[in-house]
C-alpha cells in the first residue's frame, strides 16, 4: 500500500465519473440476445451440437463489423441457433445480469425476443423458465430487474399478436412490450392493435423507432402505439416540431451510442443526435443495446461520451433520466435517485 503524504491527504477527493461502477445506473435499453458473448456462443454451440463457422471466440469477435442494422441482425439471428434449452437461456441472462451489476446497474429492464426462438422450434416455456430463473436469482441478490417482450417486427403483426396470446401463462414474468428488428418497411402503425391489446392488459410500451426509419416512424410510435418511451429515436432530430413534442411530453429516448456508431446510424460520436435531444429538453438515457456486439457494456457507452469531452453533469443527468423513465414505482425511483445523488458527490 502507498503511504499517504500530507499533500495527498489534503487533496480534494475526485468525484467518480458517470462511467464508474460506483455510480448507480438503470439500463433500460438492452437485448438479452445481444449479450451472447463469443465465449458463451462457443460453449452453447458445443453443448447443443450446433455448427459454427469457427469455434475461436477471437475470430468470431473480429467478424463483428457492420455496414448497417441488417448486417448486424443477420449475424445476431444466426448466432441464436445455439439457444435450445432453459439452461441456455438461464446462462445467457445470468451472464448479462452479472456484468450489469459489475457496471453499477441497480435497475435492469431487458428485452428478449421469444418469437425468434419459438420459430426455431424452442418451446416458449423453455425460454421463460431459463430467463425467469436467472432474473429471480438476481432479484434475490438485490438487483431490481424485469423482462420486456420485444416483438420481432419483420415477422409481422399477426405473429406478434399470436405471441401476445401465447405469453398469457407467463404474463406475470413481463412488465411490458417493445418492437425491434428490421425497421424500414415495418412501420409502427402495423402493430397498433397488438399494442392496444398489450395496453389493455396493463403492459408498458416502448418501441425502436428512428434508428434507421424516418421521423414518421417515431410519430407513429407515439400516436399509434401510445408508447411511453422511444428506443434510439435518432432521426427525430430531423424534425424540429417532433423534437419539441417529445420534449414537451417528456418522453424518454433510450440512446445507445456505441451501437449507433457500430451500425453507422451515426458517423462520429461527436455528431451523435443525443446532444441535440438534450439541448431540446428531451430526457435521453444511455444503454448498451447489444453489449456483445458493439464494443462494451453500459459503462463503455458512458466512457465513449466522456472520451469526447461530454460534461459529467450532462451524463449524470442521463442516468437520472433513466431512473425517471424506468417502469418502477415512485418509492423505488426515489430510492435510486437518492443513491445516485449520494454517489455522484462522493
Ligand atoms: N435487436 C437487437 N438490437 C437491435 C437494434 N439495435 N435495432 C433493432 N433491433 C434490434
Ligand atoms: Zn435495441
């Protein structure tokens, strides 16, 4: 241990950066299937006898260079062929939840894509049993966490409607619904009736919109799906009236900086639309999206914004926004916000 000198003893204690694991965070935009790190991918492929192009995790990681969203989705869905049993789903969720806690996450709201697994012949019960067990374990260890069912938009509204029916026996295991996957060509309005059913059943609603789709996709998510949050929302900044409306209604926009650069929705971090959103008064939040594919967990996303000089108070404000936008009750929200305030000044 280094002995403390009088100078060191009198130096002011440095306040932790927003990226520090000592700062409590909520992660409200991430996909469990996007946490499938190459090592676990290889383990599951071997466990289930599934062929991979290579069994070298480093070579697999090196393939993760994408020109646009669809390039990523092709690899992401191919990799999901290794997910077969409840144990596989448990192991994937347990890995993510462990990593999230190591990063300071105290509230996790995680998307999962059951339609993809069911189409691959996996029983929905296996998906729910595995994810459910990992989430129950994490809760017992003190993490606040919940699952959000994401509909896979390119499988269509009828399939989404069927999934909402099929999930009924597991209704208590989800807190909301979302919409993800290939955006352009699958506008939110197609899913109006499914989202209305979900709302009538007391489920929260969020939607990927404006990641590649134009501002009309964001407008439809608000008007036709009655969402409480928007995921990505990048292209809303092209429409000043829409930006003003989102700010006026204080709709949280859940931004994932490393994902947006990796999928080339944004050329350079310095040009990220999150700055225009915050300027307009929108309560933007920061999450990792698919941490196994885009270069890091939630802490790395904050660090990427810190690396370009984003002021600390702006990023602490984004963390506050994520607790405000989380689907939790008022008492829990106040508890997290108080812990954030205490950690941010020490
Ligand atoms: N599914 C997983 N990650 C996604 C993203 N960034 N956009 C749309 N669908 C997704
Ligand atoms: Zn996403």
